């Protein structure tokens, strides 16, 4: 008899759990406000009447910034495209050494992959001088004065890269890349 009661209690508990799990999200029980899922990626909805599918927006791309030319930039603008973020600092000897190969990769894949420099650890005049001196003006550069974009991508030192595929996958490389390694990664991204 005791075994039947335990079995009945377990059955009712299991059914209650299944019904609750399949039911609608009623929100926070304390405030009644809708809760949001804990997910690293959201989607950007297409315009009403469009046949396009929603574009995945990686959490790392949910930022706004200023370019070194004081223009507004939104990370979400990169969603659905192949992109390379290059994290650099004006005083960094490794960044100086790889600048020409980053510029060459950006030029070789122009129109297919969006390159964006993310400069930090200095002020805008030094960033502008670096871009001019090392001839990397062929793509946009963000002035990440507080390193908040670096932080979003887990970058703590330069140089580093974030390779972003059109499907929203983000691959962060926290080291300098040889010309061969950079070419291989960018070519693979171009095929994605």
C-alpha cells in the first residue's frame, strides 16, 4: 500500500513537471514581467512581409562604438556577414609587424569579408597615426578607449582576432597570426 502511494505521488509530480515545462512562459512569478532566455545569441527579425530569415546576432556584437573618425558604428551591422575583427594597439610592435598582412587580407577579400580594426590602450590621435603610418586605412577602425569591446570578446592582449561567420559563430584567436595562418583562416571564412 505504501509503495502505491509513493508511485502515485511520483507519477503526479512527473506529469506536473512535464505540463509546466510544455506550457507558455508566464514570466517572472514575482514581477509578472516576461523573462528572457539565457542565450548568447539573439536574432534580428526581417522586415514585415519579407521572406528573409532572421539573422543570428552573437552577444559579442551587441555594442555601439565610435570609429577613429568619430563616426557611429554598431556591432549588429556585422550580423549575417563574414567579418574579421582585428584587436590592436598603436604602440604594439607585433601589431605593427602584422599590419601589412592584415591590410592585404582585407583588400584581397573586399566585398566578401568585412574587416574592422578595434584599437585600444591609447588615445585617438595615436590610433589615427598608426592607421596612416602602417597603411591600414582600407577598412574601419573603432576607438575602443575603455576596452569594452575587447572585454566582450575576452581579449586581454594584442594582437588578437575574432572571426565571425555569417551564421553567427565567433572564433576568437588571442595571439599574433603568421601570414599563412591568417590567409588560411580568412580563406575558410570566405567559404562559409
